[in-house]
C-alpha cells in the first residue's frame, strides 16, 4: 500500500505504532471491538496498515437481539478484513447487585488480558478517543482525585494501546463515512442512568453553548497535571536513595508535598493502587515514628522507620509460608528458596566460608522454615544463654526494613537451629546458627545453608 493513500488518522496511528513498538516488525494486538463506530474504525485502520491481531468481542446479552447483532457485525467484518475473532458471551444476571458498567468493564478487561497472555500479544488495542479523555479527566476531578491523576489516559501504558486519543468522536465518525466503515449504535449510550453518559449526553453538550472551546481547555489541564507529576518525581528523586526516603530531607518538605511524594512512590510500585485521604493523612504520624515501627497506608503497603530513613514495604511480614523439610528430601540434592539453599554435605570447608553449617545428626527432623515471630529465642553460637531473635537482629545491625524478611529454621521439637537474614554488606554469612547445633570434631554430616542473593 502506498503511504500517500493513507488519510491523516491512519498516518497518525502508523506513527504511534512506530513510536511504541518494534520498528523491525509490526506488532500483534488483541483488538477490543464492540461494534461501535470507534472500535470498528480502529480495526479498519489496523487492517489498512497491515497490523495483525485477534479481534475480541464481549457480548453481555443485555439488549437481547441487538447485542447479538453487534456480535454478528464484529465477527463478519473481522472475517472479511482477515482477522480471527473470539466472542465471549456473559450472563448479565451475574452483575445483580453491582454497578453494571463497572462489572462489565472489569470483566471485559479480564477477557482481553487473558487473550493477550494466551496469544503472547504485544498489547491490547482499544479505541479510546479525545472525547473519552476529556470525560475521564472531568470524572477524576469531580470525584476528588489528586492533581497527579488528572493526566488521564496515555497512548501506551505497557498493556493498553490507545492510538486514537488525538482524535475526537466527530473526526472518527467522519473517517467512518469516508471509508464506508460499518458500525452499530448502542442505544444504551443514550441512557442517562450512567455517570459517563450523563456527562456525555446532557451536561457536556450544554457546556459548548456557554464555553466554546472548553474541551481544549480541559485537555490543557492534562498538560498541567503532567508538569505537576514531573515536579513531584523530581522532588522524590532528591529525598530518596538506595536505602529509602531520607528522613531529614523528607521532613524539610511542606506537609502537602510529603503526601504527594509518598503517593507518587506508592503509585510507582503499583499504578492501580488506591489510597484514601484518611490513610494518606497518616503521614503526619511519621515525624514521631520510632525506629522499627510502621505506618500503614494500604493493606499492601506501609512505611517503616529505619534510623535516618523511611522504607516503603509490605504491611505485614514477608509472605512466607512455612516449609517442612524431611531429611530424606535433602539426600538426593538441594532444597532451594529464592534467597537461600540447603544441602547435606560430608566434607566441611575448614574456614566455614561457604555459609552456615549445622550438625545434621543433632537436629530432630523434620525441620520447619518459617518467618520469625515475637518471642522467638535462640542460643547464638558462642553464647551460654539464650537471646530473643528480635534483639539478636538488632545486635547484628540488620536494618529494620529487612528484619521482616528474616526466617528461622526450627527442629521438630521446636528449637530454633538457625536464623537466616539478609547478608550485611558483602558478608557471606547468611545468618546465625545455634550453639546447640554447631559442628565439631565428631560431626559426620552437615546441613549447609548458603545464600542465593
């Protein structure tokens, strides 16, 4: 196809594909197609550009025969344009008691993401356009979302590809007419029971009468929001380093900036994370936080004070399910964890440099590897008495943020044989063994614990 034959919208989509994907080959997309003018035009544009993909359509069966006709159109045109099509039918009864549009959106993206994984696609192509962008920004403003979220939708977020964001619905409709692209109109889009359609069909139309050009002004808000986000990222970069958030620098910021920085760092870990204003207000508690204590912001994330730093981490101890190991399991080879490995050996390194050595015959098997708990005690190597694991970790200068990742090896009679914690700097030792299980001249077989980090 001669590039001079492409219309402006087709050239723009081609440019977006070249910008975000491998220039040596065209991407393969899961193309979300509802049968409406936007998605039908997107599919036709991809066809014109020679982009391969799988068409995905979700039939909610909410409009009876009309819903079936949508599916028939999508399947027919996908076939004519050289695409395979997969239609998924769902029962709207399953949405009883829920917000239907929210339920439907969550379901269809589950379908799209599942297909994307199954077909090893480069992304999911969706037909969001400029009007959708305006509505998204307004909804975020009306719902009280922070300035950073007013950026709206991006053309490519690593999963969803939105190449039509620079074009209005009117421009897309004009394109459909010029290329004779068939489409169907969903009558439910005229139903003002839904928040977006209320904006679209009543409020926004009247705005044009009083504020001509208001849509462009809303899109400028997006630019301002991007500038704001860039500024917060700049500040966050200067109050953090590899150890965490520098406490003194952080508290030199105004409280509003502190909240913005923490929210930025949380979103950096999980862009879909929702943090309530009430939880974000807990930042005020950081100034009086003691070392080793935490402030929780979501069920998944909290901040721990680690001397002169704050460390963003999981709210609870690392999700480590107890592991029970029989001695026989080690006879034929190692047992490996993501951080350490265990094996039985007969020849002992004279310098004990490879890791931790326990006398295997002194252990009552099976052993259990689990997260340490408050109240756990050990008799550290060379010590006559016992010591709390918590105090031992402090004495070994294990950082507060790393203490939660510590695990213990417990023998069958519930005596702690060893503590395994994150290595300190370049030390090879992965933890501490108990005096009761040390190797001596009579040792015939050792349990060797080595780092994998």
